[in-house]
């Protein structure tokens, strides 16, 4: 799946628990995008394409180097340590990471029909490569549908709880976004607010 879908999935996981604070939500959301850091080799690969010292970092490492249990545990540990050391943050970061892997198993097929197996036990073992023969393409309609549903959830949560992923960039932008939503769709007043 593309990074935007992964990001929105991570954000949804981060909102499972409404008691989390901003930095905990950030950690859990980023845990859902973290595996694709192994795709950054694409930059090096494009820049050196056709040269004598071609770096095939994308072809070699994407969907392998960081799409595995070892990195999942590391990401969960970093999430745990860098926030308030609450176990639930580590658990949700771990889940967020695994939903990324699941998303890639379901729908990340490339144009060359590559099914991108997920080598779950790397770098320790080649066993347990997750692959699904029904995997749809990266640009197939289920990914668009999933992204749209996640956006609706994201907007609803912003309206309901008063924060959105914009909080990661600017509290002001986030506040303005929530205010706009609530002006457009006023909350029912029932005397409790
Ligand atoms: Zn991925």
C-alpha cells in the first residue's frame, strides 16, 4: 500500500485508545509507516542508475530490510521509551506496524507482477515469507476504497475528538481544521458539553 494509506491506518490504530496523548499518537502512527523506510534506497538507486557503481538499494532492500519482526520489536521499543513508557503504546505501535505488513501482503503488487513476499523472520531466517496469491496491485481500487474509508474515519475522529493528524505539524492548523469541521457539522447540544 502507499505511504498515505499506511499513515491513515496507523492514525486509526493510534485512535483506538482515546486516552493517548499527542506524542503517543505520533509514535503509533509513525510505527505504521516505519517499515517503508527501507524504500528510501530508491533515491540512491535512481541517482546512480546507469552509472558504473549502480546502487541497487531499492531492489535489494525494499520490503525486506525493515518489513520484519525484528524491526517491529525495535519500533515498539523506541515508541515505548520515547513516550511515557506505557505498555499500551508499545503494544499499539506493534499492532500498527503489523497492520502495515498486512496491508502490503494484501495490496502492494507491482506493475511487473511482483508479489513482494514479506520475509518476516529476516535477518535471522528465510522461513516464514508471507505472500498471498490474490494480492491486488498497488494502484487497484481496493486501495483507493480503503484510503477513502480511512479519510472519512479521520475526519469523523477530528470532529468528535478535536484533533487530527495535522497536530503533528501545527497545533494551530489542527485547531483551525477541527473548528471548520465543527462549524460545518455542528455538534448536537444536549446540555452535557
Ligand atoms: Zn511497506
